[in-house]
C-alpha cells in the first residue's frame, strides 16, 4: 500500500504540473466542452434538439443533384426565395390549400391552432413581382382542394451558411438568437404594436429577406441560402430559378379532416402566461395533419445524421460565440443565449461570419465530427458504466480504468502526464497536432480532460471519490448520447421535444413511444412555453 501511495502521489503531482500550463483564461479552453458538442451535434436532429440554442455558424456545401422537396398550395414552378425540405414528409405537411388569412392573435387566449396552420408560411411570391416585396394577400391566391409536392434537384453545388441548433424553431428560449441578433442586429420585428407576440411565421419572411440580402451584398453573392433545423432540416434558398432544376410536381391526397379538431394531438407551445398544461391539437407531428406519423419517422431517421453525404460542413474554419469571452449563460441558465449581449458583441460575430464566407472554402480538410464521434464512441458507455454504482470495491474500479487506459501506459516507467497526452491524441491526426484549428484544439482539450480525470479517479483510494470524479466529468461533457433511448420497438421512436411539441419530461427523460402518436395524450408542462413570450 505504501508503494501504491507513493506512486499515485508522484503521478498526480506530475499531472497537476502538466495541466497547470494551460491558460484557463482562454475561452477556447473554458468552452472546449461546448465547442466539442457544437461539432458533434451539427447536422444531427438528436443533438441539435437537446442543445437547441445554437451559437455557431458553418460554411456548408450541398452537392449538385441532391433532391429537395417543397410543399405548397399551387402546382406552378417556384421562383424567387423559398424554403426547401430534405425529406418529402416534411414538405408534405405544407402541401395543402390556403384557407384564407390567419385570424389575428387572440388577446389572451390560445392561438396554437392558427400557429400550426401557418407556422411555416410560404415565403415565395405568387405572381411575377419583385421578390423583395411581401407576399400577396391570401385572398389573391387560387384555392385548390389539395396541395402539391414539388421535387427539385440542386443545379450546382450549393454554398450555404448553416446555423446550428434548432434555428428554425420559433421559440422564446433562444433558438432564434443567432439569427435575430447576430445576423440581423435585433431588427426582426417579432411583436405586434401592443407588444404581444406574433403567431404563425414569427418573422420568417423578414428573416429570409434579410438573409438573402446579406448573401447578395455583404457576402458578395458567395452564399446561396441558409440551412436550419426544426422538425427536420430545411434550406431557405434565395433563388429557386437559378439554383434548382425542377423534377416533378405531384398533387397530394386531399385531406378531408378538420384542421385542429382532433383529440389527443401533440403537446404544443402555449400562449405566453397561458395554461401550459394542455393537450394541443393541429397538424403537427403526431397530430392530425397530413402524413404526420411519417413525418416523425422521417425526422427521427435523421437523429444521427442528415445522411447520404447530402451536406458537408467546413469544420476547419467556423464561427462560434464560444471562442469569445462572452457571458453566454446569464443568470446561471443551462443553455446559451445571445440576446443579452451588446450590439458590439453581435457585430464582432457578424464580421467573423463575413470574413469566413469571403475567405474560406466550404469544404474542410479533415472531418472533425468523425473524430468527435470516435471519442464519444470510446468513452460514452464506459463513463456511464463507471458512474452507475455497479462497482462494489475500489480495486475493481481501478482495474476497469487501467484496462481501458492500458494501451497508453508504459509499465517500465509510469509517467501520468505522458499517459494522459498519448490517450488524448489517440484520434487526432498527427500532422495537425502542432498547428491546431479551433476544432482540433477543443477536441484535444476534451479528450485530455477525459484521460486525465480517469487517471485521477484511478489514483483515488475511496470508491465514492473515484466515482464522484467520473460523475463530474459526465456533467462537464454533457453528451446527448446519455439521453438516448434504449430498446425501442420497431413501431416506436425515441421522443424528445422538437418545436412545437414536447414536454419538460420529454427533455429530461426521453422515452420510446408509438411512432404514429408520439406526443399524444401527454401531461405536464409544455417544454417550449409561449412563442416569443
């Protein structure tokens, strides 16, 4: 025992000396865990639904020939600025006739039904006018008995700006901060004259218009649109006629049901200050809209990836608020916010985005998300197991850690700092270790934190202290893999809040539910609350 104590004390001193050389004032070090998760969650429905407040911007490429879908009320080919879905089921939700203009927001009542009918209003013009003008009144549009699904293909490699998180979710929780404040400098009007929040589009037309103005002017025509996520990934494309090849238009099956009159629909966001313990209804996923169950199947099939190499991100050069000394967690919030920052802070990020767009190629030289995946795959289950309380003796706990780290140990001469570094650099490409981009810097720091913490836990003499170190590490890492459901049946999906559906319980403890009605009959507080409340 005396020899073991001498060994562990010496190794721990070595580790402390090693780790003290890192500058804790460097925001990249302070926020390395968050930057790691930005990379790991990007273009993934699961991670981006849990870490839904994005504060980062990437250059994205969509290869020529990629097929997209657009749901609308008319069969004519789309021109100008409009939205595209990656999945046909996503677009089909909006392939329906217009039923006249949406009603005004009730003074204090529930307006979820209206919001569901128009939360993704068509952006495009329906006549040959300047696309910078607002859309015409709904009364000017010919009404059809059913809607249409348009299929398009990218006519070229599309250059996009990807806004991470659930950036197409119209919520008051911070999902829109990166657009409304960083890109648009607080100029999006989300409130009516009486300061009550708008329902429906929530300023979507203004966002699309301003984004495309930036693409044309500030970004010198180098960007074709923006890429965002809600219940599915979507693109706001600035010029359909320039960048897309029409493939087909199909009329969808007529929906004879009454919108918003079913029972047991999804849990929707409620009005600000209103009753948030209600069962919503309407055409959202799991409710009574067209193809709603298939929509959720399509959404959850993209939990782990957009698939098919349809989107490539540049991980070598991206912009994130985490690389600055900003207070992104005001009032001890658990998710980052940008709305409270100063206009100078917003301008700093906006200038970095512009510099990225004008100077960088959309494709990166190394897939840093794949590197993050290898780190998560190696340690996620192991850390969960070590924190589970399944070990009765400290010796068994130490033996398990030693087995995990044995490839990095030279038993002829133990050196804990070298062991931690060898462990940390296992998945990093050797040629970039001396000149690290932001992604490599963050991934290396997180991997080093994992390895050094495990070595510290191995040196503990009390099981409770050793497990405490691992549990603190898990809290620091905040990987979304630890909320994944296990053992869902073939007819089930793992349910997490995806705007506008879901409860607080769904966020805290996602569960397997019937895919045909995943949010049906839920009790408890709505996760999203009032939109812009």
